């Protein structure tokens, strides 16, 4: 039995599958710039901030842009992305996600969201689960991207729970690394081949129970 008092959840790929919308918008931008990238390349963008994603994509296309041009391109991608997430509904919550966050609350475990996305608030509201989190930390409140632990440490601090009593749920390697760097436990959402550093890896929150959480 451990002493877990808080669960901190990443958003994209853990609570909702917005990766497909990020992919569509970045692909549209790359296509406008005259090149393409695959869904396999897209894996490298998971958990990575908006500007860092753009830098990677421009590198794949062999393009160099000024800071002003990059800002314009990132704004354009974000406008397309926002158009898509504005149509999201509760049906897009990943299987078991809502139920597990609710189970944590019923068990007296505090809940926080720790996301790199500046659009996290809009997404939570669209899928109707903003009330499930005691604290929300998103890309608007952090300056250092994952694998820096800033986003999760802020969440723990606002919850008033020591990092050692927190578990982070993450689908990105950078996110698992951020949790460990912050002195927290990590549960990977996805494949053990990719997220092997985590204390436990499950395919989705539908495989999680409070019992499993107490045993990691
Ligand atoms: C992360 C996603 O949660 O948020 C990344 O995994 C994304 O793909 C990042 O780039 C930033 O999101 P946004 O909404 O601020 O552009
Ligand atoms: Mg993620």
C-alpha cells in the first residue's frame, strides 16, 4: 500500500484524443508550405509545446523561418485546431477516463489536470468535465515544457500535496520523464515499449482501478 493522495492527469491522449486534431492542423500547415509528414512522425509531437512542435515540423520540411513568421504559422495552425475542438462533445472523452477521475474523488484522492496545451480550458468545457478537477494547470501557466516537471509541481503545490504522494498519468515519454523528475510516480497510458520508465503502463484509464493505484 502506498500513500497516494493526488492524481494529476495529462489531457491530450489521456482524457481526450485530441492528437488527431493536432495532426490534421499541423499536416494542413505543412502541406501549405509544400511538404508532408506521416502519422508516425506525428508521434514525436505528443506532449511537445506548440512552438517546439512547429520547430520540429519546419526541420522535417527543411525550412528556416524568422520568429515573426513562426508566430504567424503557429497562430494559423492554432486557429484551425480551435475550429475543430470547438465541435468536440462529451462522446470524445476516452473510455473510462471520466469514471476513473470520479472514482479518485470518491476515494478522497485529489485530482488535477497538468497539460502543455493552452487550449485545455476550452476542451474541458466542451466535453463537460471541467468540474472534475480540483486544480487545472495548463500551457498558459507554465514556462518550461515537459520533461521539465514545472507543470506537475505547480499542480501538486496548488493541491497542497507533496510530490511523493502524487501520481501522474501520461501518454508521452516527455510527460513520464517530467513526473519522475518531479519526484512523483508515473502511470503510462499506451504501450510499455514506449513508456517503460513509468511505474505501471496501462492501455487506457478504462484499465485503471483505485486498487491498482494503491499498489504501484
Ligand atoms: C500537448 C499536446 O498536450 O499540448 C501537443 O500533446 C500540443 O501535441 C501541446 O502541441 C500544446 O497544445 P496547444 O493547444 O497549446 O497548441
Ligand atoms: Mg498527452
